[in-house]
C-alpha cells in the first residue's frame, strides 16, 4: 500500500511552510556556520565586521535528547550531532528552540566526533562505525542518498560550490547532489581536509599534501611526522598545519615554509574540529596538555609565528577555539568551563561555569551557541530582550536498537502522553510495509519489529524507514535489515 495521501499532503504542506519560513529568515541572516570550522578554509573566525561585545549574556538552554558533540547553523536552523548508540542528527529551529526533525546514523555507536555540513537543500551526517555518509533533506529530514564508505569518526565533509570532499580509506570528491564519485585518491588520515579556490590540502599519516580540486592531481607534498588528528587550515594563500612538535605556515601554492613555531612540550588538542583558529593577524591554538599536564590556549603572530601569549587551565584538555569580535572563546575538557580571551593580549574577559560546556562554540546570526551535554546554550549581547523558550524535546522522537539488525529490533517512541500515535515501517520506495502501532501514546513506547510485513512475510534485506505520526508531528528514522 502506498503512503496515504493524508500523510503525504501533511508532510508536503509542512515542508512548504517551513521552506517559506527559511526563505524569510535567510534574507536577514548575517552569518551562517554551515560546516566544520565555519567555512572550507577552516578558520573558525566569523570575520572582521561583527560586533559582539563581551561578556555576553547566557540565555535559556535549548534542550536536545542526547549529548551534543558538534553544531552547525544554516538559515535559521541549528543542526546538532549527538553521541550514543546510534549517533543522531537533530534539526532545531534556532528562534524557538523546537525540534524540526531527527534521524539516526545506522550502526553508529558511542562518540561521533563528526561535524555535519549543509549544502543547498541537503545536510550531511555520519558517525563512528556507521555505514557511511548520509544526505538528508535539510527541511524535512527525508533521506535523499547514502554513500557506503564506512565509519566517519573524526572525518567531517568539506563542501564548496559544487563538490564535497571527505577522507576515509581514501580521499574522495563527490557530487553533493547525488553522492556519485567524481574522483578518488589513495590518501588517508585522521583529519578533514581544507580548501581554497584551487586546491585541497590534507594531512596524511606521514605527509602534508596539496591536490588540485578539479581532478585530485598532486600539486606538492612534504614528508612530516604527523600526529593523530592533525590540524590543517588555509586562507589568503597560506596553509597552516601541525606536525608532532610544531605548527607551521606554508606557501599554499608551493609548500615552501614561511615560519615554524615549536610547541615546546605542548601537545595540541587532537580533534576532528582542528586545534587552531585564526584572523588576518593572529593564530590561536588549543593544547591538550603542557609540560605540567594542563590544557590551555596560546596565540601567535600570524605573520611570524612568534608567541604573543599563552594561558594554561587548571585542568587537562581544551577544545577547538572560536574567534568573534577580537575575543577567542574556548571550552576545557575536565572542568567544562567556557572562557573568552582578548585575542591580542590574552586578558580573560569572560568565564562561565554554570553549564557543562564541551566542544567547539559556533557563532551565527548574532548568537554564540555552545554544546553543553544534552543541550545547547545560547549567549547573546547584553541587553538582548528575548529569551530562548524551553522546548519540549519529547514532542516526538524515535530510537532503534540494534541497528542494523538481523532478527529483530526495538523501536522506542518518545511522545507526549495521551497523544494519538501511529507507527509504521516503509520500504525504500515509500510503500508501507508494516503497521506497528495505532493508538494512544503512553509517553515512552517500546515496540519490537521482527522484520516481517503486515502479511507475516519476511521483508528482504535493505534500508527501511520508521515513521511515527501524531496530530501535530511527523518523525522518521532509518533502519537497516541484514541477514
């Protein structure tokens, strides 16, 4: 039986309304943060023309059902990647805090250490030990395509106008609209690439490599001792990259060394989101530990690599810094504090310890958003009148475990109690395969599906879509049946 016209029309109308809202919002959005470290060069800097006085004011946190590890923002919507089994991506209205849609990365577990990316009408997601890269309709959450390339732990996609680049067992250039492969090169490593207008830069296990974006042809290569999760970024014709004991600047066209900064016993934060952030004049880097075992942040003159200042936290660990209006914001690992430093002097101008902050802050549309456990904390300039409203994140949610499954899987549906609830499974062609529940919600409902259709016949292996419906919400999640 095909999806009911009632279901289709409700979803279509909702998508049209949301498209209009996004269009209206997009006309006034001054800053987006659509991928890891904001843009393809990976500067983690919002730019020179933003006024965001510090200290900012903490607003009401946005509630998310799972611990948030990373964030991006595009045209009024936050996209949050969360840890757990499975890893999940959640789309959140940044104005109201309400959850728009949610889906899981099949087979993924534990920490995802993955940052999604938005391109046109798609958002891309992956996870630790997941099956591959997923492309969702960013407005509705509908799966548009999936590329079976395996686990994407610490491997975020980088997109430009017409291509998507991602490291896995090889470096791939994909068509972002379809997932089809344009070229593949045998480079691998534990870092996402950085791009400028003509080249792509990657840190492999033993070299820094520059390739032509168009066809992957080698431009230059430098043999280096590369750590796990190295940092790489590019801007204004200069490439910045880390090795085991240095941060260095290179001519992006030739690979010629411009300057080298010795870390002197510091260990860089080894993160999928980089350890560096920079403006036109200053480069900041987060270190996981110094000679006394403490994490912190330091700043360099970007022209010479000379040290301007350094600050060590009382504890180990530091996450990727973010630069906004001449202040660099960074969270620490052990104590989960958020601090802001004057970028030129290292003066502390902001410090908040009222939530458990962890991960890189992002800045978009005048707000600093910080991951904080099962939530996102917005910070706004002092005097901002509107508070972010609390969101009932249990309006409608689906979890599946195990996923993939071979005999049976448990579908957990979280919903407001006493709401009419319908739970169905659809195949890849949109045909209803199994009707699992049609009644009143009890709040949390666990339903086991044994992979059989409404006629008691075993369904063939493949990707299926669980769809939960109430009078006001529609939610979906992908599951994989294997033998």
